[in-house]
């Protein structure tokens, strides 16, 4: 299959035509690039799983371009869902709600809920509007590898596997959307992302944090992507280090292997004598999130076999970065002595 890379927003029409024909295409969002197909067509959705080599029990997120489009997709809209939509849509927030009968099992992995998002990226919304369909769209990468934040990343993974990629520039957020379930008595955070727990609480009050966000928890069934499998991983082995700045610098200079790289903060990069990939300033979690996946991919381009990542604080967007790093590391974490 020949993959066409469309490079301007004027190319929305041919991409929308492909989606109406039941094809899979890659489109930009503000979080990461998505691999999109008609969410109401189980056969089209299966093409997503085939292109990604994604396990069939890992559900997908359905993307819409206007609030009203959620109504036929769910069986009930609780007041807290409308409050969150008013506060954060369009934006990097996904809500898990009771599904309606028109959602095929292929989207939900057979579950009784569906995850819905209204993205902020104007090109994503233009595509959804042009094709007139809700779009199921996980990240546009091979399953388990770092998510793509540029069209070039998508072409690296998907060239020859899908008919088209629409280039909408570099993704602004850089990690996948926040996912919150609203089907229980207390809202439950299933995946941290571009909307922080603190922001959610400011709108709807108390929320629960699913244990799988920060721990290796066995789950037979999930209602959100990013909960069950090793995710976001480069070919290089990742180890996540919890430490002070000086302890991290000392470890890299004295103990790290020769062909390893430090995924480090700007404040410590100049003091590390081995190779470094600067992820951003220590207290700028938005910058760190924006750079994360691109740097994991860069480490593979450098031919490195080991990445030592300095763990960020687990607050705000830092929780989303930590969640991605522990899964990229397959939960290989170490505490360094001060």
C-alpha cells in the first residue's frame, strides 16, 4: 500500500473521503497523532487494530467535533459530564460514559462504556466535520512504541500500512488525553494527561485515582486505553530513577553504562558527562510532556540501548509524564541515595 502524506489543511476533503469509504487515516490532534476510522463501522475499526498490531481487548476513544454529536453515542449524560465539557472541551479530556447501541463492540472491546473526546486541534475537528462521522482514533503508532507527535513519526511507523497521513504540524500537548470515568458514584481518573487532576477537581469535586496509573496492577478488562499493557516504549531499555539532582548526576557520571543516555532536566544537563537528552526545565511539566515522546524516539535513532530517565514530580502534568515513563520502563524504577 502506498501512503500519501497530505501537507496542507486544504487536503481535508480527500482524507474525509477515505474515512467515509471505511479506510484508516492518520490525523493530528493537540495531544498526539491519531489513527482514525469510522467509529460506527466495526470493520473499519478492525483496520486500526491491524495497522497498529493492537490487542483487541484494548478499547478506543471516539472523537467528535461538536458537543451535540455525543448524544447518540451514549445512553446517559450525567451533569458532571456536561460540566467538564463546558470547562475543558474542545481539549485533551476524554470522558468514559455508558455506551449506546450504535457503538460497535470493536470500539469498546465488548465493554458497556465508551470513551468520548472533543479535540482542540482545528484540523482534527475539520476532518470530523467534513466526513460527518465520529472517529475512533488511538495513537498513530505501532502498538507499544512511543506515540507520534509529528507527521514524520507517523510515517516512520505507518508508511505502507495506511492510505494517508494528514500533516497538521507538531502536537502542542505531546501526551495523550486525560481519561476520566463518570459511570460510578465517584468520578475515577483512568489515565492522566493534558487536563490535570487538580483541574478536574476544581470543576466536579472529589475524584478517585485508579491504582493502575502509578502501579503495575493486573487488569482483566479495562475501559480506557493505556491501562493494561506496556506502552510508549522505545527499543532502548528505559529505567526510571527517583533521586535528587546531585544523586542523578553522580549516578550518570559514575555508574551508568558507556552507551547509555540521560533523559534529564535542563538544570542538570551540563553537569552530566555522558550523552544527554534534555527533556525540559524541572518545574515546567508542560514542556517535559511536550518533549517526552519525541526524545524517546530520538534515543532509538541514536542507536542507544539504555535510557536513564530522571523522574519528575508527580503533580499536575508531572503525573502524566510519570505514568508514561513507568510504562515505557515496564515498571523498572530505582531509588538513588542522596
